[in-house]
C-alpha cells in the first residue's frame, strides 16, 4: 500500500469515528422560560427567524457553525436574561460511542 493511501485511510477513519456538535439552544430557552419567537424578535433582522427556529429544535446536529449567527444568538440571550451567556451554554460536543 502506498504511503499516501495509508494517510488517506487513517484520515478517513478519524472522520468516521469523530463525534458531533449539537445545539443546546432548546434546553437553554426552556431553562430560562424563553421561546424561539421571543429570541427571534429580540434579534430583529440580524438573524432570520427560520434560522432561530431551526437551531432551537432539540438535538439539532450541526453540519457547520455560522459564527455570526452564534454571536448574534449569544448577544440576544444576554439581553433577554441579563446573564453572561457563552458558547458552551449553546453548543455541546458528543463523542461517538
């Protein structure tokens, strides 16, 4: 087997075995007695309402993270709760077993 194929195979194995990142926005909203609608209206036009509803569903797996959306959601939640909301409050890494 060629060295380049071995590297590719090892890389592929690590991709297959990697965990997932999930939004915890639904749990955060529930814990603070907030709704996706309330958050969306707080954000005005900075982030589209359907985006907020999509990421506010429980156990949403991410295919990518839009950092602008994440930052906007954090700012909106800080405004609504008066608390210091961080990335770890909204995203969770889960290892595949």
